[in-house]
């Protein structure tokens, strides 16, 4: 058939916009759609670090990010339930010499990516996709509705679901699942007047939310992004009320002084994060899933932007290769899954192990204590964050035991 596009990307967040930008570089004709108009907010911790920087650098967007409202960060602070803490400096990645990260509100960051994509590919804002077009089991486009009520259809060789954890693409194709053992729930709120802020992102493993964490990230103009994340099944088992746990964390002995004169701006918002502690099906006849729609969030840190951008690039390159080959069936698109798990599988497995470690308070106390005492361990953690340690070494129990107990 004659297609309107090589690829239709549903959702213009980091995964979708990144996929569009890399696809355009490969000469593909792309349509990028989103139900919202940009700029629009997205509930998130707002941290832009790790592999996110790699793709921003490749796309030539570092300067644009640095000119936007943001805070440059150079380290991460971890603290354990017994209030031991360690500050670990970021180190350059294996891909470039950039050792810093950023905290940039998603209303700004996502718009930066989307506007870059808008200059390169066709876009439709305010288009709510309501269904995918399927013929003889093959996806070949989308049907949606504009804000004025007009129904529209667009066809493509491949449809990319980049539309978040509640992805309409995944739902219509029977791939959506809500597994509480592999789902984080999180809160996010902005405060002004939090004391003790530095150029570090903070992850605090406090009793009330284990296996989870309480975060404090610096935002521009002296603001702070504050939230907590917790495994959904554990939250239900403990009977934790997420919003109340957020408030109690700010009033705890550890943090009450820092929040004594802080003012909550707006409300405390909650959302779901499907994590990569299990491998979900992410491809089929004429479609693939990327980012949160594919469940690629780090199970340990809750960070999803880097993996979303990574999946967007892999999707674009795979689609370009398959367009050259003229194949869009499930067997051909399995190549996307193979490349995706080769890139992210080991990291996600390790992150899941670390998440499970965080369920045992004495072990969390030990790891943070040893990192505070021993530079070799803090360097190992920094290398893990930056990706400068081989995946084989990261996954080796012998390496882990040597670091912890030598």
C-alpha cells in the first residue's frame, strides 16, 4: 500500500522526540503526534543525567539546554536509614567527556526536544490517538481526533508507541499490563525555601518508604523538586498512603529542619512508573514501543529519561534499516527488541538487584557506610552511574563482595 509516512510516533516526550530526530537523520518521513500542546508539564524528578547527556550531545542540544532554565549538578548524595550519607562526584562517561548533569523541569526540557523535532519532521499537537489501524493483523497507522472534533487517519509503515505508561498504542494492541511488583509509584512537589541545597541530587533511603527513596533535587531560582518513589506492591503491603508519606518525610527528624520554613508550591502530584525489572513485549506486526510505554524505567533510581532516549534512538535506527529492507512484520521488528535489550538489559538487571538490596535496611546501611569510608566503592558507584564499568563487572557477585567486605 501507499503509506503517508515511514513512521508515526505517538507521544512527543523524550522517547518520541528523540526517535523523531534520529529518524530524520536517517532520511525517514516522520509524523510526531501528541494529545497536548507544548510546552506542557510532566510529573517527574526532572533530573537529566547519565546517558541522557550522551544523546543530547549527539543531537547538538547541550547548548540549548544550558541556555534554558536549569541547574547544573555535579554529584549525587546517598543516605541510608541510619542517616549515614555519602556524596559521590559524577565522572565523565565513556562516550564523551561530560561529567555533569542537569535538573531541568519537564515543561522546559520536553519542549526543548519537541521544538527541535518540530523543525525537522511533521508534527500534530492536540491530536488524541483513539485507535490503531490494523489490516490482516498488521498495524498500518492511527486514527485520532483533533480538538475541534475532526477525526483524522494517518498511515505508516511502522507505528511507534511513545505515549507513556498508560500507552493507548499498547492498550489497543493488548500489551498493556499493570504489574504492582514491577511498578513504582511516586510523588512530586515543588518547594521554595528548602535549606541545605547544593549542586547535588539527593537520594535518601528512609525507613518509611523502603524499598524506595525520598529525593530532593535543586531546581532553578532556588526551588527544589521533592518527591518519593516506592514499589507499588510494597506500598500496598505496608498500607502506606503516598501523599501522607511524602509529608511525613519532610517532617521527619532527618529533614524537618531543612523544611522548617519551606513553602509548598501547588500540590503534591502522584504518578506510576513501569520499571524494567521485567521484560515486556515491545514489538509486533508494524509497531514498536519505546520509553515508559515499553517499561524501561530504572528499577533502582526511578530515572527514565536516559533509557527513553536510548530506546528512541534504537527505534529510529531499526526502523530505518527495516525500511531499506522493506519488512515491517513482527519477525523483522524483533530486531528492535534484540538491540534494545542488548543495550539496556544488563543495566536493568543490575538495577533490579540493587532495588531488591534496598529492601534490607542493614545492607543499605552497610553499602552507604562503605562508600563513605572507601574511595574505591564510591568510584565504583560513580562508574556505574556513568557507564564506565563493564556490564560483566557490574553483574559479578565477586566484584560486589570484594568491594563491600575487603
